[in-house]
């Protein structure tokens, strides 16, 4: 693969990521959540057990203080709560409140519809091969 092709591929990945998030954000605007907040809710919903604030920050890919501010606003909206961890006074477990569930279902439905639209006409084998390439690029990045 030439340097130009590698550059083009890297730029497409960045553009795809931005375009995906922008479109999802546009579709979710009616729910009254910023991208950062709906992302936290989705990540939180995918944990099998209540995560600590540190575990959630790692999952979302944000720094601790950034997550703390997001959790403050989500808590103010009544969507999450923090609970002390008995064995570690500094740690907090994060849980979704019951009123967050319908919101998460809406976010999931909207994102599922977007995925259907985005992947229309793409062959399964092409998609699998693309996933393999992306996984390899990501593995190479994570070696650093």
C-alpha cells in the first residue's frame, strides 16, 4: 500500500468517525442529551455489573474529571446515581436510574436505524474484511 493510500485510508477513518457521531448527534438532539452524555449512558448500560467511575471513564475513553462533570449533569437529570464502595472509600459505583431505561432504548433504536442505513448495500464479507483491517490498525496503534 502506498503512502498516499495509507494517508487516504487514515483520513477516511477520521471522516467516518466524525460523520457517524455528527449524524447520530443530529438524530438524538430531540432527547435533550449531548453526545458526551448519551455516550456515557450507552456505555453504562452495557456493563454486566455496576462499574466504578474509573472503569466507566476507561470504557468511554475520557479522563476522570471529565466523566465526573458528565455524571454530575446526568445525576442532576435523575438518570444516574453514585454509590459508595464499602471496601474503597474513594471509589464510587455508577448505576442507571429507572428513568434512564426508556431513554437508552430510544438511543439504541435510533442508532440501530442509522446503522441499517449506513450499511445498506454492503456485502457481509466486505464488512468482515474491513473489520479485520481496522482491528489490525487499532492493534498497531495500541502497541505504542
